[in-house]
C-alpha cells in the first residue's frame, strides 16, 4: 500500500491580523511547531505591530502546539507586557491542556472566547 504524500504533511500555519480599538487580534489556524512558526513570529514583531501593544491571539483553529509555539507565546508576552499585554482566546481542549501542563496559563491570560478576551 502506498501512502499518499499529502496525508503526511502537517496543516500549514495561517496567520491574519486585524486591529480595532487599540487591540490587534491575530487569528491563527493550523499547527504551531518548529516547521511552521515563522508567520506567527512575524505577526508578533514590534515592526509588524507598530503602536498596537495589546494583542489577542485567537487560537480557535489551532490544532497543535509544541514547545516552539509555547516559546513564541512566552516571548510575545515578555515583549508586549511593559507597555501592553498578550491574551489567548478560544484554544481547543488539546491545546489548552498543553498550555496548562507547562504553566503558560498562569503567565498569559487565557479566555474561552474571543469576546471574553476583548472585554477581559
């Protein structure tokens, strides 16, 4: 039996940002791992964010998160905290479990929905 080449490829990471009322919402979909992390890293760079120092990462469509993703989130929190904040919203059960296991949820506020993160 020949395995389909496409079946082994991880879902690509897609990142889209919008800014409204002084908050940047970074919508992420796919897997956040070493091979796919560059778009998320770029979205959290000071040059990309400009004066927007309050950021919510909408994680509803994130299917997997490894240590690379955790490090990106912690670095983003570190870089934004002096003048703003980073919040996570809508992470799926498997992703939120990973965040809880390593204690990210004790450092970065995690909200069940984007709306709660926006008003939190």
